[in-house]
C-alpha cells in the first residue's frame, strides 16, 4: 500500500487476543497497517480513541463495563471518521444486526484467516462496509420476500437507485455494483449520492440500517 499507514486500535478484554492481533499486524511490514493502541473495555476504547484518533478500531462484542456494541454506537456518534470492525466469536444474526445498527463498518469472526483480517481492515479504512459473504447472502435472502413492500415504501427511488440499494445491502462496493448492473462506475456513484439524499442517510451503514428497519430481519425473527 502507499500513503499514510492505516492506524489501528485493538479492543478486547482478553490480553491474548490483543497480543495476537498486534503480533499479526506487526508481521505485515509492507502492508501499511500499524497498531497504535489497545483497550480492554468499551469505555477504555472511547478514551483511547479520543486521544489517538485511529483509522480503524477492531472491536470485540462482549466486554466488561461497556460492550463493543455500545462502544461502537458512541464512537459512530462522537468520532464518525473512525471505522469499527467488529471481531467476535459470536456470529448469530442478531449480533451482526445490532453491530450494523450501531454503526459498525464490518463484522469478522475470530476464526477468520489472516488474509480476511488484512483485507477487511483495508476495506473499512477506505470507507467500505464488509459483513462477509455469508451474512450478505442472508441479508439478501431477507430482502427478496419483502422487496415489493419495501419498493412501495420508497416510491421516490428510481428502479436503478433501488437496484443500487440492493447492491449495497449485498455488501458490494461501487465497482462491484457497476459490474453487477453493467453500468459505469460514475453512474453508480451518481445513483449512490441520489439514493443517500432520498433516504436521508450519510453512508452505506445507514443505508443498510434503513433497509433492515424497512422489514428485513424483523419479519424472520432475527431481531435481538
């Protein structure tokens, strides 16, 4: 990678996990990623983020004092430029949905391999939303049965804007949506801007959240 390194903070109540992630990231000297701090609780993470201003926070879910979901919610409000990548052993749908609603940019299970961890850090640092193909497929499957009702709920969207929204829900970035729809990257960027304006959202995480609130997981009993 080129340019300034991606500054990462590791947040987990287990020292062995923090050490393992630090050692892993330090083993990538040519990848432009560095660990600048760590924390053992959500509350400590908020304090350290205010001081260190990392680009990416790798956040556990269950921790004492303040869990990762609440810490993510507060970070997204107070430091929206910080991308949170949830890193957890808990892969149930309701945990992922809560993380998305809190403003997380990604959700990665702790059994992920090294390439997945590095790739997702880089993606969320660039502003992408990464929830893994497995969860993206589940979200897409929730979307399809309610597609007509969701479409009726947002008549202001053009067909193309709705297709772009579905691509975002599927976890695709702009080039991926362009390939899927056989249109130019510029056309997708324009549609994304128009979509955000019509939905009243500021980014991908909020767009996915609006889709969920419009009737995705709730209809299948996936709410926590």
